[in-house]
């Protein structure tokens, strides 16, 4: 399994009276450079077999509660599959990922020590071909032309696969370096092959860090499609407004954490850190 490689010390605000924040980073400096420069970093062993089984069960339980008509979420031609939001609020098994060192340490290394997190999932189903997403990126807020003091909305997605990522389940495609600058606009219903794209196939428990502005898409499942359960663990600076993932559930489970959690927990839930 992954282990810390080096320690990064951050002094916040130029005030020597403020204690430094130290982060034990679960990546090499070269891997951090790869993530920043190319926009992605692959990991093949985020999770143990026991963690995979536990998280699969939690995803299945939440999905069953929220599934009302199997056909509804299969109708989208742009983003097919079932999407689950606000997972920290919906099952305690997901709390294991709230302070997950192999991901949160890398997020802090590239975004700064004060980050917030949220967790979503996407499920594609067995024996349903052509489940896919169009080319897209997540922080669609960059104006053209760029204002001189515009602040780029850097954030990070960690896509963690609970099932093998294969040609039958639908691999993931991405285009390195498309997160840099304003980039070119993407059209709706764009499933074309892109110049320089790479296609990732990973074992269950593996995943990939991607900058939220990196072009990517879930490729179509095959004629003998297998289930693919993907978790999307998103990190952003505490002062960056979260995107609209819909309303969180009333009396969500994180209400308990907000009452009992330590300062790191509150920061990761978006309370404090700034």
C-alpha cells in the first residue's frame, strides 16, 4: 500500500506566530510535478480488498435507496449511469475517505494545506452497452478573454474505481495538459477521439487524480458490459465555493461530525480553514 514519501511544511499568511502546517505527502516530488504539469496522476492501489468490498456495499445500499426507475438515468445520451451525491451524508462507510492520507495529502501538496472535500459516485450497469459520458471538465467558470486578475479555480478530483476498469465496463479517457489556461470550448455530444488522448484501464482499488479542468470522459461500456462503480473524491481550497451538486439531505450524517469532529474534520467538511 501507499506510504508517505516526504514532508511539506507550509507557513500561512506570512505570520511567524501562526504554527506551520506540515503535510506528509503520499507522492514523490516528481509525481507532484506530473500532476501539476500533465493534469493527472495514476494510482493502481488506493484500496485494499477489504476496503473495496466495504465501499461497494455502501455504494450499492445508497444506490438502491435512490433508484426509483431503472430507465430514468439510462436515458441521458451525454451522462449515462446513476449518479450519487453527498455521500459523506448518506453512509458512514464513506467516512473512511474523509481523512484518507493517500489522497488528501496530495491535494494539500498541490492546493495548500486547507482543503475541503466532497464525495460522489457514478455507477454503470451490467449488460447495458454504450453507457458513457461526453467530453467534459468540471470548473466551467473561465471567461474569454481572461480578465487580468482572474483567479483560476484549481480543484482536484480523485476517481477511485471499485470494479475493474476494462473495455467492457468502459475505460476512462483524458487529454493531458488541457487543464492549463482557458483552453478550447467543448461541444455537447462530443464523443470523438482527441489528439493526444490516453485511455486508462485499472484494477479495482486503483484510480487517478485529475485536475478539475482536465478534459476527460467515461468511454462506452461494451456489448457484455460489466458493473463499474466509481467514487469521485473532490478537493478544493476551503475558500472556493462548491459547485452545485444539488441539496444535501436533511439531517445528513455529517451533522454528527460537525458536532463532534476535530478541527481537521471541520475543515474537510468546509467549515473553517480560512
